C-alpha cells in the first residue's frame, strides 16, 4: 500500500474532527512530499536537528509539530516556525518557550505532556501537578497552552490502554471546565489510535501506518 492510500484510508476511517499528524521522523523528503501533495499539511518530528533540516528544505506552508522530548537549550532553533509543541513537561521548558516566543514575536502553542503510562521511560508531568504548572504559567504572554498530550504504554492489553487513555481524558475534561482555551487532546499512535479516539482524542500522531516501518 502506498503512503497516499494509507493516509487517505486513515482519514476516511476516523471522525472528520480528529486531526491526523503524520509523524515523518526518519522518512525522506520524497515520502513527506507524497503526503503533502494529497493536501496534508500537519507533520510531526521528534528530533530538533531533523526537524530544522526538513523545515528548511520542504514547503513552507507545512505545519510542523514537535512531538518528541525537547531540551530547553534547543527551543531557540524551532521557535521561529514550529506550529505546536506536544511535549512540554516542565516549568523550566515552558519558561524558555515563552522567552523564545517573545524573541520571535510570536505566541507559541504548546501541549502539556502528561505521564499516563506505567513504563518508567515515558516522559511527562504527573497529573496532580498540572493545575499548578498552568497556574504558574499565567504570566507567560508568548505561550498558549492548547491542551494535553499523552503516550500510552506499548502493550496490546486493551484494558490497560482503556485505563491510560481514560485517565488522560479525565484530566483533560477537568482542566477544560476551568481553562476554555484547552481544546486539543493529542493521544493515539499507529498501534492504538482507534482506541484513543473512542476515549475522546482530538489529535492522533501516526507514523508507521502512513509511511511504513522505520529502519532506524
Ligand atoms: C514516533 C512517534 C509517534 C508515531 O509512532 P508510530 O508508531 O509510528 O505511529 C507518535 N508520537 C510520538 C511522540 C512519537 O515519537
């Protein structure tokens, strides 16, 4: 199956208000352009270095999403163009994003990454720290917190995934009542996006199911 067919199939099979981020990490310009020429504009990367090279070489109307762990000292490289940073997991990082937003004279949209998986390797904020982080960021004029992001455990156990996605949806709903600007819930990848959507995901980040398996 081709990249174009994969992408079109996925879009047809999900509700039209769920946004697909095509995660193009390790993939070539050529592969990305195949998706681009279908009219798709939202692409995700997880490494700053790769993201800035692709941004400079590919069409400038692509909306680039930073989905991977972001180091504070690298925010400056993506601040001029990034569309949405999905992976904010500390006040320190948020502060730096604000600083770079001011420097670039743009308001940077971010999601707070919440730790929902049992696995210790997954980054993210503990759910009980969300409210305080949001509170502390009120003075950050160049940051817009648009919602939450989460990565579930890499397991086949549907009950486990129900628990993790359900927990994130619960946090999202709770915050939304207090902070109406929260409208994005980024959860779901190739192996679990359908289940994430049943739990209220508004944004799915899909790589392999569009571009094929990664070799690196
Ligand atoms: C790689 C990646 C994805 C996409 O994963 P696939 O399994 O290829 O769909 C989604 N989110 C993040 C944060 C990623 O790093």
